């Protein structure tokens, strides 16, 4: 092809047809420019397709993380509801309910003592942020939803830290000085596992009667009801936002899928 164009140029020059040669040269330049533009456009299309595929992969991974969050949040909400119920039952004993069942009191008190911090699944989000690829998420609603979810998570962490302090001062510290923790754990484990583990030890009535006279300890259960209720409100808010983002991601993935059909 190059030889073909070169022969045309040479013939035009030898025939002294300068005007035709000039037009030919301009045409050849235009063809080269068009070729370059086409090559650049193809390169842009390939790069855009590559970025789009990368975004879709991130969206799918984000959806997986969010679905895991929803499942975990549901578990934590149920656990906190159980802890609130237990704290209220313990408070009934503080308010004068007859201490006829030490096992019942021990079970509900320990159910409040034992609690776990929630850790969200956000590996994909952290990867997006740390790699600088958050801009790949083109849907602003999804992006803003993820940012708002992180803000809610920080609020929850602050609440957990606050309750941790209250637990140390109002629950753990008094309990360690009044109750035999070995008997407490064995008895609680026995009840939870329905006799498969632990030991059905006889609890000390004097220890628990002393516990019920401690206003500081009572306040620990009061704070448990209050702060677990706040945490559950935050859990529900996070869960609703997770479900909302999942719907946006599903809509985005379906839209992209239809475009490729």
C-alpha cells in the first residue's frame, strides 16, 4: 500500500502536475489524521470498557459485602433485644422481685455481661478508597450511600466505646468483687448448652443478695437497656441503608447488562 502511494506521488511529480500533487498530499495527510483519530477512538473505547468492567466487578463485590452486613446486623439486633430483655429482668430483682431462682438471675445478668462489638464487612470499600478507585463508581447515589454508611458505622463505634466504659465501671468491676465468676460461668454455660457443657453448680445466695443491694451495679443494667436500645436503632439504620444501596447496585447492574444485550 505504501509503495502504491509512493508511485502515485512520483508520477505526479515527474508529470509536473504540482496542483494535483498538492491535493494528493493534503488528502494523504487527512487520511493519516483520520487513521490516528480512529486508533485513538478505539483505544478510548477499549479503556472505557476496561474501566466499566472494573466498576461492575467492584459493584458485585460491594453487594456481597452489604448482604453479609445485613445478615450480621440482623443477628446483632436479635442479640441486643435478648440483652435488653435480660437487663430488664435483672432490674425486676433490683426492684423487689423475690429471689427464688438464682439460676434465672445468673442467666440474665451474665447475658448482659457478655456482649460483642459489631464489625462491618467493608473490604471492597476499603480497597476502593486505598487504591484511589472510588471515582470508578459512577453512580453518585451508590457512592454517597457508601460514605453515609461509613459515617453511621463510626457513630456506632463511638456508642460501643461509651458502653464499654460503662460496662467496665458499672458491671464488671462490682461483679468481680461480689460474685464467684467460676460458678457464674459454669452455671451460665450449663443453662445455655442445656446441660451439654458447664456445670449445674449451686450458686451463693449471699453473693447475689449483696449484688442486688449495690446501686452502682443496678445502674449498669439501666445503662445496658438504654445503650443497647440506641445501638439497635443504629443497627436498623445501617441495615436499611445497606438494603437501599443493594437495590441501587442491582438496578445499576441490570441496566449495564441490558446495554450489552
